[in-house]
């Protein structure tokens, strides 16, 4: 049965390969990844292949060789865990002339993969992705003409130290660190089915309120969700 999710899989796959305006294009089309002519010219052949190769709505399409195209001989249907592991090997950075995956950086530095991945997606410079983890007492932050530690800024602002540290790791500017907590929805990005927007943008796209969106998110109404800051 050709489900709506399988149809979205093909649409997102095509966008990632051929639409330079989507967020993930740089990982696919931007690196020369294409869809084979057989599937590109007739999506029904892609659906037929998927349904005859183990696809179900809890499975994902993974390329065996992440440098190769989307084609019958280079794709397979896998569970979410295997797909996530493969993504760790796709995202690469070049530091001091050496190309490494984010997973390799995590293992070498001891910094959690999720931390490095979050820094990568919030635009940190590649050579700073493995910067030491921040501490409350030693990290100095200058806002305006005043400089204090994270702990001191927490006491001054009334925010918790963890909120400020999280905002730093998410790539917020110093001027944004002390914004009231209600502003976080303006900085938070949600990826649903391969498309990334802020919460406000998703609300406009889906024509629902922030409360309605948050409720749907909490109740698992969306599939394939990843959250970034």
C-alpha cells in the first residue's frame, strides 16, 4: 500500500537532491547526490521497489554507500536506530586539513555526539566544535559593558545557570542569553520529515496555534521529528 508517508519520503528525497532552497540540500544535491533516472522519471517504480524491499511506515530509506545516489542497488529499508547511526557517518567537517565525521570528533574529544551535532547545526565554526564543555564558575560572558560568570549572570537575571549554558551551546549571541524563557520558541528549530522551520514558521505552515503545535508534538502526532536550537 502506498501510504502518505511513503509519498513524503519521495518528495523529501527529491527536494534534498534538487532544490537548493531546502536546508538539507547541502548534504545531498550540494554534494552531487542524485536520484536514479528510473525513480526520478517514474515515482511509482520507487514505491514498488520500497514495498518489495521491506518498507513500512516505521522504516527509513538508507543509502548503503552514503557517497552514492538513490537507486535500487544502493538503497535499503532500515529501522530508525540504523538510520541515525548512518547519519552520524554522513555529516563531515574539515579541521586542519583533515576530514572527519561528527561521530569521530565525538569519540576523539570525549564530548557527547549530541553536543557536537547541535553545535554543527547552529553554525559553530568547525575548529570550535570540540571546544571544552563550559563550567558555571570559569566561563566569562560580556553583555553590554559588563562581564560576569555564568553563575553571576544567572543570579542577576533570575534565569537558571542551565538555561544560560544551554543557550550558549545552542549558539545564542551574548545579547540573547538573558532573554526571558518565553523567547526560546523563536530560536528553536523543529525538523519534521526532513524539513526544518522554527516553531512560529511551523504554526504558520500548519495554520495552528503554538499551543496546538506543542500539543501535537508532545502527543507524537508528527513523525521523524528532530529538535535543534
